[in-house]
């Protein structure tokens, strides 16, 4: 997920018949922490995966070193940092997670990379109009809000901060595929001391995938029993939302099938849609 996960209970709630009832509207404010970097490590902490993704997205967008780039919902900055390693000098990364932004800043300092990381809400971007050549929303970091109107607010804000003829690229879960192929239950080791048990179901309106993760330490017991929900976008619904936000020249670029080197349950990251669009004002 760069993205995905909710509240730390330090106890297990036991068998539940309605997972959706336990998803808090603001689950995304609490989940992106050190546990997330364990449960999703097979993707979000794999440098080779990040390099392959950056190469693909750079090619699709035709990035140049003169572009000012915003990595929106950047997590621990894995894509921003890789772009900086490739010589891109004008990069901003924004994320709501204090923990992940601190990780990103520390990594940038460690490697001497120039990336401007800051905390913020994607629905109210802290940048002036016409600031960026490119905005990227990567690693399935779109569709977390309970109300789809908030997703539209994000896209309208992106439209505002993009320059005329600026480009957006979104890399998001393939909702049609997941609706038909999600794994209802799984479990796996995430390191030598922790394992995670997962449950999933569709929301009552069939528009979101509800997930539960129980993370357990072999000696200390339950670390967290957490719930989250992500919207299942299709190409059609994503195109409609981009058009409503004002974008044109909408193009879909095949898809991404994520590889797991340890045969991990990839959840929302298993198959993804890549879409670009243009700000056609001048």
C-alpha cells in the first residue's frame, strides 16, 4: 500500500461478523507507522521494486530534470528519494504521517539528497497555484477517504497546484480485479518475531475493500488489531473523477503486476492501474 491500515488496541477483538463496523473514518491517520513498514515491507521497503517503478513512471511522464515534481502521499519518500538519486533536483514530498515524513527526512540527510519533505493534508495542499510540472500519487495512496467527495477534493487541489499543461500520474489498485480476486483470509511471517493474520470483505455498497490485520509478536502477543478500507476504483470510475476535477487527455498505461520475493499477500498492491492526465489550460 505505500499505503494502507487503524487504531492500535494491543488486544485481539476475536471473531467478527461485520468488519466494516470497526473501520474508523480517519483510519489513515493512525496506521502509517513502524508496523506498516513491516507488514508492507515486501513492496515499500524493496529498493529494486522502487527503482523499477520510478523507471516506468519517468518513462510514461517523459520527466526532465527541469520539472518541479510533487510526490503526493509520499510515505517514507521511497520514490522521491530514488528520483533524487537519479539527479532530479526539484522534488517535493508530502504525506500526512509524521512518522513516515521523519523517516524520509532522515534518509535524505543520510544520503545527502535534496528533497523537500513536509507533513500535510492532500485535500488542502500547502502550495500556491501553478507550482508543479508533475504530481504523482503512487503506491496505491489514493482512495482512503470514507466519502468519494474527499477524493475529488484531492484531485481538484492537484489541478490547482499544477502549471498549465502539467501532468498527473496515479498508480492505484485495480478495483475491478480485486473485487473478484481478493483473498478473504491469509497469514504470514513478516520477520523472525512477528506474523500477521488478515481478513477481508467488501463493504456493504461493494465500493470499498475492508481489511483487518492482527499483528502478533511470538513472545509479547498481539501488537495490533487494526482495520482499514480502500476504495475500489475501476478505469471508468477513475476517468470520470479526473474529468470532474477538470483534467483532460486521460490515458491508461497498461497495469502493474507486483512481484513478491517472499510470496507475501500483496492485498491492494497485487494488480494496479496507471493513469495520466493533463491540465489543459494555458
